[in-house]
C-alpha cells in the first residue's frame, strides 16, 4: 500500500475527517492517528483508545470521501464496542 502525496485540499479534508471521527467516537476516546493510503482504492485507517482499550477502524472507497463514508459506518459500531469493552474491564 502506498502513502500518496496529497494536495492542500485533500490535506484539509483529512483534518476534517479527524475532527469528525473524534466527534463520532465521543468524549473520553483519544484518537491516536489517522492514516491515509492508496492501492486499488483509497484507505483511511484510524487508531484510538479509551482507557487501556485500543481500537482501529478502516474505511475504503474509490475516493477519499467514499473511504470517509465507509469509515463512519465502522466507527458507529466501534463506539459501542469500545465502550462496552472499557466498561467490562473497569468492572473487573
């Protein structure tokens, strides 16, 4: 997978993607990184954590916007998953 050279508009869009992901994941979840790569399609990969529970989500698409849309769908489920995992670990 290649790390593409991106223009100013795409760089700004990726900043917005990072902000959007933080909002979707919710308070208390630390976004550790947002990576963009390309092969046959565009790939956005985000790493995050809540307490000692870490997670990674990935979105893919023909464009950065399509990859962002796919990533948002995964994050909706991951928000629930990471919250339950953190709660379970906290209770132990």
